[in-house]
C-alpha cells in the first residue's frame, strides 16, 4: 500500500464519535472491580472513552408513592453509581430503564404515564442539582434498551407513550438535554418503524404537538450469538445502517437530519460467550476498521449525521468475553473482593484513536471502503500530524503482512519528533503471555502467578515500535515504510516541539485494591497533563520524604493510571510528565500512603 498524505489539505473535521462503551447491570457500578475498570476507562487520555451506556440505571432508585404529586424517592444508590463515573470524568449514556418501586407495568394507563413523566422530571432535576446543567446536557438520555427483543414487556403503543413521557419529563426541566431511541436489536423491527412513524407524523401523547427527538439509535452487530467463533460481517453492519438511513430519508424526510448512531456495534452478539479473539489484537483491528468504514460510507458517501458508534464492551469478564480488561478472580463480585485485571488490545486501541487529530487529511492511494487495509490521516492545528493505519479482516483465522509506504507532504514544522505505536500479535498483547504458560483457571489465581501478572502488566501498555526520535522532514516531506501484520494497528505521530516542557501533573490520588496473588495493590490516578507531545508519565516512589524518588512504572504510560503491585505499597508517590524530547514537567504534589 502506497499512500500520500497531504498535510496542507484538511478535507473535513474529524469528530471522535467512537468514544463510548457500555455494560449491564447498573448495580455493578457499586463494586470494586467495576470501579477499578472505570479508573482505567477514565485514564484513557483526552476523553478517549467518554460515555458509558448502562442498562437498568433506574433499578438503583428506590421510591414509594410514585403515583402521587410528591413521591418519596431515594436517589442515594444512583448517586453513588453516577459519582463513580463522574469521579473518572465519565458520562452516563442514560437509558431510562428500570421500574423504581415497582409502580410501572403499563404505560397505556394514564396514571402511570403521568407518573413516569413526573418521575423523569424529578430525575433530570436531581441530576442537574447534583452535577450541573452543562454537565447533564453533555450526557445522552435514551429509551428502554432493545424494546424489540424481550427487554420490553409492554405493548408497542405503551412504548410510544413511555417515549413521550421520557421526552416531556426531560424537556420540563431543560430542553437541551439530549434524548432519543429506540436502540432496537433487530434490523428495521416494528418498534423502530413505529417510532419513526410516531416522530414523523404522530402526535405527542402529552402535548398533542410534534414529539421530541435528538437522535435515533440502533443496534447492529456483526454475527449472531453462538458458542462458535462466527466470522463477523462488519460490512453488513454498516450496510444495514445505510439501509436505515435511506429508509428514513425516503419515508420520513422530516427526520432526515436527526443524528443517528449505533450504540451497540459489536462484532458478535452475546457479550459473555467465550470467543478468544476478544482478548487479542484481532478485536482492536476490527474496532479501528469498523469506525473508519462508518465514517467513509455513512458520513462521507451518504452525508449522514453519524454521531456515535459504541462498542458494548465495558462488562467485567475474562479474555474471551466482551470487555476492555481481562478479569481474574472469583465470579462472586460481592463476596470475594479480590481480583486482578489486565488490559486487552481493544482497550489500547481507544488510546491510539484518541491521539488522532481533529481534521482529516486528503490521502491519495487510499484503498476502497471495506478493504482490509485502511488509513485515518489527521492533523491537529500546527502541532501534530497523526496517522492511523490498520490491517484487519472479517475472518478470525487469518494472518499475513503487507508493506506500507507513507509519504507525508507539507508537514507544517521541521523540528518534528516521530513515534510509531503498534498493536499486533507481538505488541501490546498480554494474552500471548497467558497462553504461553501452564495457566491457572481464572478463578484460582495463586501467589505463584504473581510473576506472570507482572509480565502481563509490563506488556499491557501501548508501546512504541520506533521513537520518539527526530523525524527526517525534508522540504516538508517525510517518507516512512513498514510492514503491517494482519491483524495490526499502527499509529504514527509527528509532533512539533513545544516551546516549553510539560506542565505539572495535578490531582494525584490513590486507592487500594486487593489482588489474588498476595501482593499489595495501589491504584494511582492523576489528571491528564494535556500535552499532545507527551512521551510518558513517570510514577515516582520513595519510602519517605527524605529519600530520593525513583521511577516505578517500567512501561511508558500515556494513560493516567498506574497500578503499583508490590509486597508493600507504603511510601511517598509523585507523578510527572516527560515529553518526546525528554523534558520533564514539574512533579505533582506528593501523596503519602501509610
Ligand atoms: C438479536 C437478539 C435476539 C434476542 O432475543 O435478544 C437479544 C439481546 C438480541 C440481540 C441483543 C441482545 O442484547 C443486547 O446485546 C447483548 C450482547 O451480549 O450482545 C448486550 O451487549 C447488550 O447489553 C444487550 O442490549
């Protein structure tokens, strides 16, 4: 593949529309292992994971007298769950799903419809009081999950009344809160078509006017649920979404400009079934390719307002399950609060993607949409050029390698540094270490495996294949050649040297967790320093304030989290940022762990 990128020719803004994940049920938000996962999700820099879509959030709400004008509502568990997200800078993608107090089983009953609207109004007001109006406007609110496959127990008519009750409850408080649906599971199901008719030509149950809608959501996945590793059909996913977009334009032109999303865009239905590719680079490659195919086919070709693509992969589970991290330890979350978690390649690809710029660049030689090889070439102002190249195929057992030649032209700076990050079988792939040993069952991690976990954690960070080093930019032109294995994802960053060293690291905090290997664990989290010229964070430790600090993170870190695992984790911790020229920023204020 021979590609020429013209840095001087931005073709369109690049929205980072993929920064979302999801899981179920909401009660997991209260558990240590989910909270540790949230720390990792929140540590992806620059908001690389922003929205978390969660079923049954309203099951965390307890209430009585919900048919009354002034019901008694206890928000405390919901608050605890949403606080856990907000602590990590994450936002709920809030499905209005659940049955608080058990009052709601038929929205065709007017008393229940009115009560639901009132309840949603109180919920919106409560969220604004607690998190602020601007913050809540940056969330999404959505209907019940997949009302077409059994999550919804009421009639289709009741669903539309429920829809209007949600919309009006939110609008009663703030018209700028974003609301949509229906998040249906089956292609063009009656529940999707019925909602489109309602939004286009129906009347709002409460106002008699036009129903409110801020987005239309759908779920399209690549393969059905099966204990087998079916080869996913991600092209089919995009084409079915295209068919929905065409249907809306043809049948409901008044809705043609409503933003659209697939907020469960998973390669295979059935998050908990074991498909070992989910722990491997194959899945990371599919995510990169699928979002680029969405961008090209739906945004570029069809001109759709495509606003969000979510992988529903924020569950807790093992290598083969649909999760960001492999979790080891007892399945009984509540009783045995000891666990280990290791990052998967699909987590790290979110870090690669967040490093992309905000303008897409013109590329010549780009393969057609749906090709195995693809590129997303971007820049960010005059500071950075970021180019992602993937090699991915909808076929689980396939391998090989392709030569890639990049010619980057009109680079707007000379004093550039270059760094090449890579995910493939040999890079950022801790699963290969797991399979290389006589391995324990996930539920029976023992102290003998401490060494294995420390090796997997050395491997779990996004690592550089080449650089950072000075780039040979000549007359604004840089040539680069490499082989890209299948599956594989490369990210090349060309960065202008900032005039100053990184700023100080702020907001350092820590939390203890209990692992399974007998070692102590301390999670350190800090705020993003904000520099796109970052090479690594350095986590510094000393036994006390009088001793010189030493770096304890072996791998370089682009993320703002580090789990310190050691016999003892007492002492003084600090963190600083180091840029690609080796310049260190000011150390954070220390925290002392007794
Ligand atoms: C197609 C389909 C049929 C059905 O009976 O139930 C479904 C349930 C179907 C598709 C999706 C589904 O649930 C969603 O998908 C899950 C999964 O494991 O793939 C989860 O990711 C989601 O939380 C759930 O909304």
